[in-house]
């Protein structure tokens, strides 16, 4: 629970923009305005915190998204890290670098940030607005959990599970890059992602041992689980749940899905999960001991080991 | 106290850069690598959190600072908001947008971030690294306090106090913009600022009612105190403590000083403060009831009211 007093702001152009955003957000942002946000962490709870940046030209292009969607997507992407810890969302602090070319869209971006924050039941707790040459949003999100779900607990013998259907964001980007309009379904998966809070809590309550949200792509993120747990993660590509029109390779590589990739009991009740949340829960592999002591990811297709298609890397090796 | 487990990272160019930074930081960043940082907040303590962005070309120019100083300055500026709440620093999460032109300086920037974090006794708790066209550092800093000092408590009858000597950063920027080298003293005030943690705790222990750090400039920040407290703040310009070679107007306008501006008893023992911390504590004005119910700042020179020199505004009204 946040405890922020409302403090009126001073004067100046930067403060006028911030004041306009605060008026638009209303109670969602009540209390913003001191040097710091002040928050109470309930007894028995630990604080979880993550920062996530979305930069124009790197994470999205202006032609692809409305300003509202830019704000909504960046904020949801950040909150997804809180969801992946099976934690409760609390708040978001917004650092925005605003070029002159986007200044007229400022309140629309803020509107999207507000919508995404409201959608997960959190609050806006602070921020920093600065000028710059490219639009950049850095969202610091915080949440609470008595026992956060980490990446590091996968055990040999665990099954590997994934929520939802994969490939939509990649199909949307591919269509835009080829000058086509993506299907409304693929577009929505890119522009209006969902942070899987309730799903993560269900999974944590049913004994999963480790988890993360798919942001770099299934195979890359399986690599994070393997590295963090010191295990081998085996992905059965034939089992991947596919978004409409997506191939298995699309599903294996598509980043910024924000679906959950978890390890845990092979006995999870996928039918009950789908009935509750309206999206599938699919067993797509297993956890094995490390190979020669080294963590690794193995992908199988038709039962044979195949070369791994990797996800996106912002900094490819030279 | 932070409780972070150390989790090895996966592969990829972005992760190689992050891994190199983590190796350089060593124990300062132990535990980074999960979706979120996980932190314990001690019983009776509240969490304080702030985000602060430094963008090349807006907050500094490349020719002015070494890469280490870029990191040091941005990190100290962020921690200064924690100091201004009279809180204990805990940690920093680093969101960096790294253009190709700065890639060779990445570890030097990280070195400066590490030095600044070590200097205040905090830890590196997480981050996000992304590519972009301009160097941008968004630091999310957190701390603890049982009773954070806010901007909003100034009372009519309080005195207005400031730490240190003002004007140095403005003199440094003016020299650079005129193609001159700043004095080493002015340069150091800009390049290696100090977050006044111990000073803020001393002031809080001695009964100050409100406070902030001077980031927008004395007069602008006095306006924040006035607005937050619903009071009139009277600044006696003749009393401003001046950095070497600074004029009163320089001291009134200079931003990013990170000195503390507080309201409280007129009886503070400035001599004891200076003896303890090696910098002056100066009474520079007073708090009065609001004028016609409106918060305001008044500046006096030789006893007469004068037009206020304002600080820097990144977004001047069109």
C-alpha cells in the first residue's frame, strides 16, 4: 500500500506538462510531487523492483503504434517483470525523455501509461521528465511478495510450461517491416500486451519452481532459466502453442510476448488453468541435469536435437 | 538491507556487456540477474524511491566530462533525492541507453556509477541496457527512513537555511559554453557533486520542518517549498553563501547544486554544523504566511523586493 501525500508542484514549462499529466491521471497518481515517493511495505512482504526501458526505433517505431499504445505497451512490459515474480503490483515511476516532435502526444502517452497502470491495479508514484532527441520511457515498477518466484529454482525432473500462444509480436513486426498491415490479432499482441499477474499467482500456488516472462524469446529465456538454475532445459519445439499463422520457429524466437515460462510439476491441471484464465497452459519440455556440469538449452524437433533459433539481441557481438 | 541471490546471466551481446559490468562492480552488484530485485524493508522503516534521468546534450555535454564523471554525476544526482528526504541510501537500478559512439566507454561509465554508489554506501540492485541514439542514464534510487523529510512542512516563522556554497555548477557551464576551462573548483562542483546524506540527517535531528535538494536552482526550489507548504518563502539574496567567483545572481540561479534547502528553527547551530561537515550552513531567509492565500517566493536585495532570477527549465513555455 502506498502512502503518499499530495504536494502541489512549482512553476515552469516542465512542471506545466507534469501538472497536466497529473490532472489527467487524477487519483491514480495522487501524492506525486516530493523528492521521493514514500511507500510502506506490509509486514512479511518483500519489495520487488524492476526497471524497463522502451526506446523509439529500438523497441517500436512511431508508425506502428498510437501514442497511447506506446505508453500502454512500455508500462505493461515493465509490470510483466513484477508478474513473473508472482508478486502483487504496487506502483510505477515514469522517466520520460520527450523530443519536441512528440510533445503534442505527451498526454496521449500518459493516457496509455495510466490505462496500463489501472489495468494491473497499481498506482503512479513518481517520475522525471526530460527533453531529448528520441522518445524514451523508463518505467520503474515495484510490487510486493511474501515469496517471490525467481529464475533460479528449476530442478531436474521438472516439466517446462508456457502460458498463452506464441509468435504474435514477431508476426506483427514482420508485417510492418514488409510494409503490410499485421492481422488485428498479431497487432494486438504487440501493441496491447498483457502482464500475467493472476496466472503467475496460480502457478506459484500450484508448486512451480522457477519462472520468468518471455521478453527475449522463448529459446533465449529458456537459456536464462538454465543458467540461473544450473540445469539443462529441453524444449520440445513440436509442442509450442502457436498464435494464428505463426510457425514453430516464429514461436521459438518471438520476443516481448510477456507470456510466462515456468518449471514445475508435470501434473499441473492445464484444463483448469485454461478454464480460469481463457488462455492455454502447455507443457513444452523438461528440465534435466546439466550436461558436463554446464547449463544449456536443447531444442528437439520430431524427437531430434536441432540448432536453436535465437531471439532478439539489441547488442549483437561485433 | 537487500537480499539478492546471485544468478548467472544467459548469453548474447547485451548480456556480455552486462556481465562485464557486473564483474567490474563485484560485490557491489552481487545478486543482480533476476526479473526483479528483491529487497527487505526493515520493520518501522518506509521505503523512499526516486528516478532521475541524465541525457547527453541536455544535462551534460560529452566534451565536458569523462565517461566516469558522466556515471558518477548522474548517480549522485539521483541519490541526492534520497538524501533530501533525510533517508538512508540502499540501492540503485540503472537503465542505460547506450549509443554505438559511447560503447567503448561503457565500462568507464559503469565505473563512475559504481564509485558514486560506493561513496554513499549503497548497492547496485538491477538495471536495463538498451541501444539508442543518445546516451541516457535513468537511475532509480531507493532508501529507507522511519520519518522521511518532505517538501511540504514549512511553517510561517521558520527560518530558511542552505548548506554549502552556491554557484559553482553554473560557473562551470558558463565557462564551457564560452569555450574556456572552468576553475578546478567549479568543475569539481559540476563533475563530482556530493549527496548530502549525513548533513540531512543532522538537520532532521535538529528539527527542520521541510527540505529538498537544489536541483532546479535556489529560487525555483524555494518555489517548490512554498508551493508544497502553502506558504511564502522569503529569500534574502544578500545572505547567499557564494562559491568562489560566483555572484549573488549566479548563486540564486545555479541548478544541480545538490545542496540542501530546508526550513526550520532559526536557532540551528551553524558553527557546529560547519565543524562537523566542513561546509557552511547559512540562514538565507524566512517563511511567512501565504500572500492573499497564494504560495509565493519573494527575493530581497538590500532590503528591497526584487524580480526573481529563475533557474533552468528544460521545457520553457512556447
